[in-house]
C-alpha cells in the first residue's frame, strides 16, 4: 500500500470517493505500459472520515545519456489532506454524477475537477468548495472561496 491509501490518523485503508483523471497504465503492467502513468483522485478513510486529494505521476522516459546513471523510473506524488466536511461538500457537488469512480465521466462535476486537478492548494491541506453552479472545486485551506 502506498502513502495515499493508508490513513496516517488511524491506519485504515482509504477508499476512493472520486477518480478525477488517469492516463496510461501502471508500470509493470506488461505491454500496455508505454511511458507514463498519472492520476488524480480523492480517497476517504472509513475509520476516521478524513480524506486526501492525491496526484501521482510516473514516467519511464530516460534520455540515452542518463540510462547508464539511472535505471529507475521517475515517480512523483502530491497529497493534500481533506477534512470530513470537505468530503461532504465533494459528495454534494458530485450528486449529479452517474459514476464518480469513472475518471472519463463527462458529467459537469468531473469536467470541473479535471480542469482544476492542479488547483492551487496550500502546503499539505486543501478544502473543497462548491461554486455558484453547485460543482466542487479544490482550493487553498486558507484561501478565498
């Protein structure tokens, strides 16, 4: 289990709330893996009710001159904590979504979340706000709605 799946508060395994974006297939998945695998998702802990907004990016591309020095892929991930009330707002904003776990869903909520998946959030905490259209958006914990 990666750091995004195990809750640091209580140790329970987090469950997905919404799959926002995914590209490629995981490294080691056979011929289907070409170079990149990245995703953005929100997970919730069933034990304590807290969650995370998690972004992951993997790239196997190596310049030929780097191959001798480096034989591991490039992986980066970012995780922002979400409070239970943020997850409640997220679910409210996803109420019209036919399948929150389908990253390719074409509903308005997924469209907004995909467009803002690199939203400006502060340090290691984010918040979820609902826009005037009722759709969820990620924001800085201390920022403006």
